[in-house]
C-alpha cells in the first residue's frame, strides 16, 4: 500500500492511495469463506457450496466492499495521524481514471481534500470590545408588571360596550333578506363572539359604538371583513367557499358584554408571580421584578457581546482564502437536491459562517473551553426558564425545569443546538475576563435597534 499527499496550494491537496492485491486479498478471501458458510444454494448443503460458484456470484461485490472500507479507514487514519485539518468530506479527484475493480489487481484512487486556511485567532487585554447593559427603568418595570396583571386578569360582565377597553360581545346572528326582514331559511347562529375593535372597516365598526346589552345591531359581515373570508366563515359557521353566497346584512342581538379587567397589584398578584409570601409589598415587588428583568437581559447582552467579538475577530484575522472551486463541489455534494444555483447564491454566506466557526474553535481551544453533559443540561434548563418566564411564570419548581430540559435533550435535533449554545455560554464568560470591556448602558429600545442592525 502506498499513500501520498500533495498540497502545493496549502488550502487543498490531493491524497493518492494505491492498494496492491496483497493489501486487500486476505480480507476478500476471509469474507468469501464467511459467505460460503452461510450460502443457501439449491442442490448443496449449507457450507458445501463450491468456492468457485461463490466467487462467480459474489466475488466482485465482496472485493468492492472490502476495498471501499479499506480506503475509508486508511484515508481518515492518514488525515488524523498527519494532523491534516480537513474541511468537509474528501471528493474523488476530477482526474481520477476509471478503476476496474473486477479485473485490476493494483488499484489507485485520488481524492481532493479541502484544508483549513492557516490563521491566528487571539484575544487579550489589549482588545477592547463593547459590552452593553440594558437599563431597567421604571418604564420597563411598569410594562412587565402590566404584563403580569394581564396574565392574571379575568373577564367581567358589563352593561355597555366600551371600545377603549377592547370589550368582547356575545350575541345571536340572523341573516336578513333584501327588504330587511329575517330571511326564511337563512343563516341563524347563536352565541357568536365578536370584538368590534378588530373590525377593519370604519363604517361597520361605528355601528357598535355605544351599544349595550340587548341591543340589536344591523351590520354586514362581508363588508366588515372584506379581505378575510376565513373570519366570516368562522362567524357564520359555514365553509369558506360559501361566504360569497351570503353578502347581505345580518342582525346581531347582544346577549352579553364581557370586559377584561387586569389583576390588581396586591398580594394575590405577588404570590402568583413569585410564590406565596416571597414579597409582601409593592416596593419589594418592583425590586424583585427589576432583578428578574436584569437576569433575563443577560443572555441577550451576552449574545450581543459575542456578536461584537465575531466582528472584531473577523476584522483582526482578515479575509481567509479557501479552495473555492473545491468548497463549492463539497457544498453541492451536501445539497444535491438544491442544485448549483443554490450553491452560487449561498456560497459566500456559508463561507462567512465557516470562517467564524473556525475562529470560534481557535478561541475555544485557546481558552481551554470544555463542555460536558451538565453544561448542556444547564443550557436546556435556562432555555426552559426563559420560555416559562415569557408566559409570566417566574417561580417554576426546579423539577419542572429539569423535566423540560430532559425532554429537550432527548430530541436529536435539539442536541447540536444545545451543545453550540453551551460552548457559546462558556466562551462568552471566558472572553469577558480576557478582553477589556468597554461597558455601556443603553435603553431597551436602543439595544433592540442595535440588534436589528446588520
């Protein structure tokens, strides 16, 4: 066996593997004997089929399997032992001559290998990077408390509709004929929920101004929702295709006015948010809400910091050179169903992401970042905690967070993402201690604008 590697271009190389008969034939013979032991051929007892028949029937396929496995093993073994930083998978060299597996004894295979470009990624105290802290002011605290009040709110019955309070109406619908009378055989639906605030057409919306319990309003559903046949069909309890058949007026007799009332800021709200007696007055409640918000903002602040680290490092490292034609072939191989246009349209973005991934890997190695199952579990728990917090649940027991995290980790499609996030979390914490932080305080609106910027 002979293996040669040539890479004058530095970012790509050609690996040539030559197999002689004595390299693969012993394994071929062994495999053929195993086939013979198991072969079930009419006219012969199992294990007594002539070897010549076995070779004629299975010889070429066995040789191909043995050679393919040997090639794969030796190729990756060579790459590993020679510390070749390969990108993607090796591809057959375009100058590869056809190999007749069945007839040839000496087999030569050539592979194109893309190689990671050489670069140095370092950070130290001379590198100055912004770190933005979101100000938790009274406005944000009020908004958060208002969200808690809404989540803990309830509907109460009212006598009169108030459009400023987004009241909800319940009533009975009756279809009218051209003369304005109840249509014989027309649509009649009871207990139809309606929120006039969301009617798009003003003249139809105004028909409900000042209405009260028991009033009968005449309006036109199709005119009220001219671009939403789905809404009309749901209201009239008919198929969407039937809406065009019912374009006339309807009466709507109001049987109930429901008004949403937010929860009061009292002990009951305190307990529902943070647990029983965790806070007992409004001042402490606001302080705890503020602390919770500061904690919630940290992952976003850290994400922005790592994004700024990326921009800083990409500028510091400079543009890396890749074997573009080979990288495009690899990308096409991995996206065969999408075709060459997809590769051309997305190649630059893919290379940008690859460059950051390589830089990040260097930073991870330089800072001794290692993760284990506990780190991944912590990321999953944090994701669960944030998700519960979005629903206004701040005092979720640890066992629920653990169960949610465990379920996330059981799904294969989540694991790689969780591992990446665990790496980013540890790397961020490490880099915050390495670089010089240029700490800045910004409002939430200012922070969001920065995050939306390219």
